[in-house]
């Protein structure tokens, strides 16, 4: 296999390891906790997911676009900014935790303490991606997966959400240490410069807007259900989406490897044909996975999610429909990213906010099941609008040359 093929395999495996970590963390937390305890854990984990996405958008996505000999300095600066920003946000979470009462407040206190560790460890993936060395990211993320599973597996049944969050965060230390050691040859002698990240017009600002309206808005809406309605709604929705974690690996891999491949196809017709076929495959996989989960015996479901299975299983038809249409929508947005990169922002703004409205409106009328169907309807409308935009775009795709990879210092 060529070096490029090995790099692609390593990148897919790394994404799978990262996704498996998130899935198993939620599965183990659900099995160890009561339904109310998992609801507290889910609220904190949704908060972390939003912060992780913001860091990925502001720092990670702009970092992977860097080229040339200054990649070492760019990676060092990215990690420096992540460390400073996560420490500041962690301090704010400590204040929030002190203000909240009970187990929820304790869980937010724990998140504030470990946030710099987990965000720095995740940020290393984007450094290795920019350096075109995904095998190093895979090594660190595989260690992260082993450590977090081992640490949570030995926790006692009925462990509090705060304890689980603290154990989850501290288990990132070995992977963080290994990742920094693997990165060291590339950043040795480079200077840390945080000024680009605080200047007006930084590229990450645009990516943050796309994330905020495309992903963060729905996460915050789910979190809002726990604040204004009931935390059990968060636990049920989070439990249902956890079961569809393997599909996120496919969606993320399509976004990671799709643009370079599609850019070589030579025009709109070939690009649309390829992405439409991929979208139909992903939709079929989503529908099949939903059917398999729906037919899963309750005994096996409780083995996966514990007490949370009862609420999550009732949402499987809606969540399955959402992931099926998300396969189509992901490929439509991928097509636009290749043909017209600036065309995705307006779609994300309009239809992500519409999805939030449908989620909250569905909950107000039909409860948690209505919220899940609202998310599915929002995803379907976004996919429909994105493909309509694709049909109206007349130009051809542009190919991009591969950027050189710096040689590590020895």
C-alpha cells in the first residue's frame, strides 16, 4: 500500500478511535449511573461537546489549512492558545459549579478542573493532521481509548457524575504526554505566537460561526431541555444518539477525505454523481442500523445503557430517521464544500436554527419524542435545501495541490 493509502487508513482508524472513546464513555457512564445520575453526566458531557467543537472550529480547522515550513510554529501556537483558552473557560466552569447545587454542580466543578487536559489532548490530532502524520495521532488516541475505558471500568456502580467526569478527564494524561512527545520533533525550536488567534479576521472566526449554527445550536438546545424542562430528557436524547455513534465515524471520515478525492473528479457532474451515490449508501446504512437497534432485545439494550435504555429506546425511530437523512445532508454539504465553499454558511445558519425551533417546538407539543422528531425534520429540510443548492450551482470543482510536509528535527 502507498504512503498516501496508509495515511488514509490511519486517519480513518484515528477517527474511529476518537469516536469509540466518546461512545464507550457514555455507555460506561450509563451503566454505572442511575437514570438521574446519567442525566447529570450527560448535561456536563454536552457542555464539553460544545466546547470541544468550538475549539475544533476556531483552532483545529484553521490549523489544518496551514502549509509550508512554518507548520511547527503553527502547531505550537495552536496548542498554546488552546491551553490558555481552556484554562480560562475551566475557571468559569468552576464558578458555575459553585453556583449550582447538588450533583450537577459537582460535575461542572470536575469538568472545570480537567478541561485543559482533554482539550489539549484532542488538539494534538489537528497538529498531526496538519503535519500529515496521522499515524502519530492514532497512537495517542488509541492510548486515550484504552486508558479511559480501563479507568471507568473499575469505578463502582452508582458512582456520582462528578467522580466519573474527574476520572474521565484525568485518564487523558498518558495520551497527552505521549502525544506531546511525538509532536516534539516537529515543534522543537519554534516560537509560540498567540497574536493571530486574537486578531480580527482570523479564519477560525468563520468556522466558529458555522459550527455554532450547524452543530452547537442543537447541542445547546438539548442542554436547554435539561435546564428548562427535565434533565431526564437530556439523558434519553443523549442515550439514543450514543447508539448511532458508529455512523458519526462514517460522516466524519467522508468530511475528512471527501474534498481531496472529489477535487480530482474534474467537474460538477462527476462530483454530484459520486456524492449522491455516497449519500444513498450512508442513508441506507443509517436506516439499517436504526432497524437493528429497534429490534434489539431489551435485555441487551439494558446491558448497553442501563436504566437509560427505557427512555432512549422509545426515541430510536426518530433518531434513526434523523441519521438516515443526515447521510444525505452530509454529502450535499460536502458537494458544496468542493464546488462553492462559501455556500454552506447561509444553509447552516437558516436550517440549523430551524432545527432548534423544531426541537423545542416538538418538545412543547409531544414531549421528548416530539423533540427527537423535530431534530429529524430539521435534518431532512437541511438536506433537501443543500441538494437544491447543488442543482443550481453551474461551475466545476477545483483541485488543490498537496502541501509539502516538513521534516522533523532530529
